[in-house]
């Protein structure tokens, strides 16, 4: 170990076009505490482990396995994601700081997945507990399970007779209760019956979210690069299918971005026709100014790091040995209370949800009492 298509194309472009001006952190932000570049020639591993803050405790955040246009784009993604984890963990009142890892998918497509993730696990172990990893886009419970042989700093693992495993249903539940609270506060409707929701992405979280919304009586409009998933949603949920380039402009009440980040930007925001944006994707805003642009259009944006914290709550409780299904679901459901508090703060401060949430989270980036 040496330390050192359609929608997917659109989603990847933001990273390639947003090159970091510093290797140590994001523009106009304090430097990250630690950024580790890890490579392993034998397995083809190239990974970036970004520790943004350990003020509240060890940095905790998932590992993304993705194809990037270049290494600087991957670094930018790791820096943005790890900072978001600090804000997410702080707002969720977890005793953890923020970190994230990205593994660049080998370009050849020919690699031993188990060996590659074992090499990544050794990189995690080398940080001596400063960073704890779990699932994210492109990684699975099997990947986490395999890493247990080389590092103890991993969570999101199925355990016989005990709480743990795939956190995506918890993430989806948190977004669901946030949508429900947002619909009540913004649209003045005390039920999701008949509320039109556009789902951008039907991955692990997006699919669970679609199921929760369908059960609550919402009318779904869906898009995904996987045509089979779209067909299933049409059959099982009575969803309306639209193209991946059309979903954000759908005539709906709520838009739920559930793919990758930066889909809310100067090009897409003028086309939105929803009143509320609330989804599971990380870093939905390309820039902070895009949150202002949403507000100027009369669209309420519920920040992703507030509403999508269900997964990190789940893996954090699992890691601490505190997990129990009913208790964790109750904790995730408190996201709805924070949505209500955020909207009240926005009204009092005459500001935007993104800026208020950011200041609120940063005020909590201190060691928990």
C-alpha cells in the first residue's frame, strides 16, 4: 500500500468542471484536517480519503466507487462530500465528524473487487480510527463485510441476530418524513394523498423512497438511466415515466433528486416547476448561490445534508452497538422536526434554507457536551 451516457454523463460533468483551487480543501473554506491519497499497484486501487472535521469525534462517512473524468474531479468530489458529512452529522447530533472516501473505478474494468476493497480497507486502517467508512454510491454491504478482515473502522454490515446492514431504507425514510413535513409547511397539505412527486433516480434509496411515497398516496413521476427500474416503477407504483433530461422540469409539487450531485444549477433551476425540492442526493446545489436562485423563484429547498441523514444515523448506531430497529427509525423520524425548525428559522432570519442550515450546522461543529 502506497499512501500517497445520459444522466450519468450529466451528473459527472459537474465534478470535471469544478476543479479544486487547493489540494487541502474547498474554496473560501478552512482546510480539511487530512486528505489521504492511497494507491495499490497490485489491485489497481486509487482512492482519496478526506477527513474534513473531527471536532465532534472521528470522521464518519461512506465510500463512493465511481468513474471520474480525471483525478482532480475525484478529489473535488471527496472534498465536497466530506464537508457535507460534517454538516450532516452535526445537524443529526451524532458524536462524529465528517469524512468521505472515493475510489476511482479502474478504467480497464478488469479487477478483483474483493482484493481492491481489501486494499482500501488497509488505507482506512492506516488512519487509526480518524475515519470510519460505510456504503455509498457504487459500494455494497458485501464490500463492507469483506473489509472487516483488514479494518475495524467500517460499518453498514449485516449481522445475524443484530441490528445492521444496508442503510438505504433508513436514508429513504428520512427523506420521506422530510417531504411529508415540507408538504405540510410549504403546500399547506396535511397528507401526501395526490401530491405529485418527481423522482430523479431509482437506485437503492430512490426505490425505497418511491415505495414509501406510493404507500402514502403520492402520484409519482420517475426517471432513471436503468429502463428496467423505470418499468418496474410504472408497474408497481403506477408511476409516469419521463426522460432523464425531462424529470427536473416535470409539472409536479415536489422534486426529489436521488442521483448524484450538482443537478440544481444555473441551467436547471429556471426550468423547475415544483414548489418544493427534497431528495436523497448529496450536494444537490452546484453552488450556494443556486440555493438563493431557488428561493428567488419561490421554490423551497430542503438541504440534502439535513434530510438524507437516515443512513448515517443507522450506520453510526450500528458502529456504536446501540442499534435497534424501532429506536433507530424513531431517531430518523426526528428529521421531520428539524425540517420544521429550519423553516421557522428561515422565516425569522429572512434568509434561505441553504444558508440558514449551513450556519446552524457549523455552529454545532464542536465537541458534543
